[in-house]
């Protein structure tokens, strides 16, 4: 069916979820008591469900950061951060924690924008306005509907480049010269964590400052969306991450069919096989499609 099947070993820098630790966001009261400490896990609806990776943002650094200042930056777009800085003052954002909702742009760009404006850490959450448009009551979200439930948190990479960060553009092979991590500008430098909107709802109630414009407001109940500043009646908010950078070998399964016309030119069809969660949609739907294309092309090649 296919002229050549091989395994190509690549090396890449990756961030691993240390399962014995929990990635947390903690909001503390003025007397240092805990108002909310995020669970770091999602609600399990099926006791037979296999374990999944805890919510985390790959390629964000290990560490714990704390601040008395919390700001809300809408979707974390560059124009959102620019507007926020114009309202509260750029100096106010230095050393703060910035919370942003998912949507509009890549999650890694949100973290990088917060970092660029001087934040010490970032929090991402899925606002119901985008992920539970018909309400957040149990009958309107999973497992009764397909919309995101309150504990749902989006995992994923926060790396804004492509391929191995240490060999951008080039293959990640043993003989390829590699950059030092500190020189890779596409790697985020601030601890960051995704949380569910049920937890974000509690945290956002402690935002100070003026109310945001209508197009910045989500649909969390009993929450007044504000720009933020010094936290109301609290001492601090803390973001804790247990990511670590390690080099690991990964393997690609490669099949090659040489064409009769211009055989030195390539058409590449591929799909990743790793999954951030259970993987039925991402990546298995793509894998099934790719395998069917491979089967059809193989039959055509034989005939």
C-alpha cells in the first residue's frame, strides 16, 4: 500500500503535569484566611471515566506568584490590554495578576500580552457568554447538554511558536544546534493557570475599580464586571504552578508514496496523536479522517 513506513524520532522541550501536585489559584482574605482555593481538577460525571490530565497551561513556568492587585482584561487581546492600561495606568499593572476569558485569540497570546504589560501571573477562564450561552443551570450544561459545566477548564499549550522551541523552524534532531531556553522569546515567563467559570465567579466578585463597558461583560450571575485594582476586602491572590521543563523523545509514524510527476515535491498530510483530555474529538476525529485518506490512496496506488 505504501512504499515506505518509518519512524522518525524527534526531540522537543515539553512541560509535564506533575500529577501528585495541584495547580491552584488561591484568594485570601485580609486576615490571610482562604476565601477560595481552586480545586485544580474537574467534576467527574462518570465514575468509570479514565483519568485525564489536570487543567494546566503547557510551557508556562513553574512557580508561585502573589499580588494584592487583580485586573480583568476581557479576552486578553492586545487592544484589551492597551485599553485596560489607559484606564488604570500602566504602572498599576506591574506585578499584578490579570484574569482573562477564553476566546477570540490563542491562549498563549493572552498570557504573553499580560506578561508584556507587566503582570506577574495570569488566570484564564471560559465565560458562560461564550461556552454556556443558554445558562449554567445543570439542565443547560454537560452532562445534560454539550455546553461547558462550571468546573470545566481548558487545557492547552501557551507556547506561541511552532515545533521545538529550542530549534524553531528546523527539525528537532540530536545533531541540530539548540537555543538556550532563556533566549526563546515565544516561551511565556509568568505562571498561569486555567480555571472553571464556577471558580472565576467567586474571584471576580472581589474586583475593584470601575465597571467595564458592555462589550467586556460576560454573563456570570451576581458578578459586576470591573477593571480591577486592589482587591476588595482581601489580602492577595496567588497563582501556583508545578510545571517543569524536560526534554523527551517523541516518535512520528511516517508513510511515503512517491509520485511519478515531480517526485521531489511533497504534499504532507498529518495529524497529532496526543490528547489534552479524552481525545475523542481532538485528535481522534482527525486521526480517523487521516487513516481513511491513507486507505483510499493506498487502494488507488495498488490499482
